[in-house]
């Protein structure tokens, strides 16, 4: 009976460690998971496990560890390359996941030492710690590892050196040779311990540097928007000054014409002329969208740009002058939201189709609400609810919107459905 229990535990542990490594490898890859990709990954995992099980029945159990890189790691790398579209990072992901798999074994060896157990204690301990350990790694380590996948190839290569050394050392000294079996437990576990510590330190340090760069990018984007807005305002003032100068120049001619009409008794003609001048002046009047001066400047600037590009825009705004949001944050939020919407509409207009933007913004009960709707005829890729793009220089605006929402303890939501892209942001304006 005990023999059956031992075999069952061994088989279950073997399957679970395979699932552990494959799930972790997939989580380390920066893959935009669609339903199709999830299905491919699940099918591949099942196929690899079936291959392992079939070979275990056909071959001697002692042979399987020698074949493991070829029946598990290599197929997994190929599948992740297909899903990720890259070569280097899937390799690094699998090697890194293998290094994390060693944590199960180290914890199990510790349990064996503490309770003076044998192989069965090690197998049972590995079974018990697998799921909690996987959840911890998925929550804390995977996001940090994925940040490295967006770095340059040289950074990715350096990151993969530690897991690669750990992988090679483990297989050379434990699987393909018996070098480690001849040493003391302290010596046996020294190299895995060093690799693990170095790996975690490197991950955390790289993630921290990534966050610093992201904050710098956001700051730079904010400054660029402020500069752009200032330039647009100066240009608007120049146009207004030129119109005023032209009006002053023409005023004398208008008065001369009206005086001549009155002298000659052509009162009706003079009245028609005056109405025409009034209509012209009314057309040049600045539109007031809301009470908030900063928001009104942003709305006015983008309304003018939209008109120039043939894009219709509807703005319904009730934003008071006194708003508990930093003026710079409000400008960045509105500018990024409208910039993205206008960019999408401009591409549609260029194809000879009509496009329009609908904007709603208001403050109520200590909260600021913003909604921007624009047409979208292209497929939008989302990652964790946020639209992503891999085009250089793009995506900073979306990250800025998310950062501002998080700064004010608010929420944001992006959606693309039925040919419309919708952005909703809610900020708490009362401390």
C-alpha cells in the first residue's frame, strides 16, 4: 500500500512541477493574452505533460531527468516564441522559471533536515508548497520580470545570464554527473543559493530603475505638453492680435462707408452692412466651454485643431474655477485624452470618412469625471485593461492618464466596442 502512495505522490509531484514551471514561464513573458493564445498555451501544456507521462511509462524513470530539457524546456520555448513573437526573452523566461522551481526543492530539503525525513517527505513538501509559492511569485516577481522584457536585447541577455548559469550548473553537477552528491549539503546548496539571491536582487533593482525611468518619462511628457500648450496659446494670441490690427485698419473704411450711406439716405443698406460686421465679430468670439480657465484653454485649443482637421467635436463641460486638482495634472489629463482621440479621428478622416469626438467633464460631490468617446476602426490590444502599443514614442499619454488617476485615488477604464473607443476617468478632488 505504501508503495502505491509513494508512486502516486511522485507522479502528482512530477506533473505539478511541470505545471508550476510552464505557468511561471508564460507569466514572465510579456504576452498580450487573447482567448486564442490562452487556448494554445493550455493545449501545449497538456501535450507536454502527456509526452512526459508517455515517456515515463515507456522508459526507465531514471532516464527522464536526462531528457527533460528536450521534452519540456525546448517545446515550451518554441511555444512561447510563437506567442510572444520574440526569441531571446522566451528562452530567458524558461531559464528564470527553472531557477524559481529550485525554491520548491530547497524548501523540501529544509523540511527533510528538520524532521529527519526521507524522499517521501521531500515529495510531499514540494506538493504542499507548490501552489502558495506559485501565487506569491505570480503576484510579486512576475510583474518585475516583465518590465525587463521591455528593455533592450543587451539588458535581457545580461538578465538571463544568472538563470542560465544556474540551469547549466544544476544539470551538469546534479543530473548529468554526480559531482554534487559527493559534497557536503552546504556546498551542494551554495551555488543555487547565490543564484537565487543574485536573481532576486537583480529583478528588484531593474524594476526600480524602470519605475524611475517611467516617472521621468511622465514628467518629460508633462513638460512637453505644457510647452506645446504654451506655444499654441502664443500662436492664438498672435492670430488674435493680427485680427485686431486688421480690424482697426478696416474700421476707418467701415466708418467711411457707413457715413456715405447715411449722407445719401441709404439707411437700410447701412443697417445691412452693420449686421454683417456684427456677425463677423461674433464668429471670432472665443467659445467658453466651462468656468475653469485652464480647462477652457485646452478645450478651445483642441476644438480649433479638430476643426482644422475636419473632425467634429462636442464638449459638455461643467468644471468650476476652483478645483482641488493641480492645474498641471488637469491639463495633462485633458490634453492626453483629447490628443489620443483626435489622432484616431484624424486617421479616419484621411480615409474620406467622417469622425467626431464626444467629451463630457464635470465635478460632483468631490469627484471629477471625464469621458471621451471617439470612433475606432482598428483592433485595440489591451493588457490588464490598458491599451498597449509597441510603436516607439507612443503609449506615454495613456500611462500619464493612469498615473494621474492613481495619484488622486481615482479609477480609469478603457474600452473598445462596436467601433467606439471610450475613456472614463474619475478623480477624487477632496482630500
